[in-house]
């Protein structure tokens, strides 16, 4: 059974750091494009970062709002994708989700990542940036 589980969220002060994890089971995420989305209160879910799967030379994607502060990475041995969040801002407050790219599965596809292009959503992990 394919599913992903996000973790690592919580409260953090502005300027601080968090590392979100998304651990997959039922498939090897090494071969799939994986994306992080976030949904702030009252807003639609938006794709903020995406990393390609093995065999794709597509670029890693970051939304303008977090480029230079967040880093997406994969660990094949742990079957986990990470989102390192640095220099966080109050506007980063949201529920963060990871998801798996639908076919063709090793590319991020049209950017920014679209909800409809991804599947096997986790339950999300809440990040609250506040002093």
C-alpha cells in the first residue's frame, strides 16, 4: 500500500529553522518526483518545492517566496524527502504536505507544481511561525 507520512512541524520563532520529513512506504521515492505543498488558513494549497526522480534532469523547483531559504532533498536509504526550512517568516505558517507525482512520474511537470498532478497525499504537518 502506497502512502506518505509527514512530520517535523511545530512552533518556531521568526528567523528560526525546522526540518520537515516525508517518509514513503509501498514504493521507492528515489524514482518519483516528490513535491511539498502548503496550505495557509483561508488559502488554497500551493506547490512550494519539487525534486525530480531518478532518470530526470529536471531542475529542483522553489517558489519565489522561499527560494534561498528552504532546501528540498531526498534520502533514498531512508525513503524520505526533506524540506529544510531556514530563516522562517510568519507567512510560512501553514500545513505542509508532501505528495507523489502522477505519471510521468520522475519529473515535476508544469511549474509551479499543481495539486492535480500529484497523488498519495499525507495528512500534513503544521508549521506555526510566531514570536
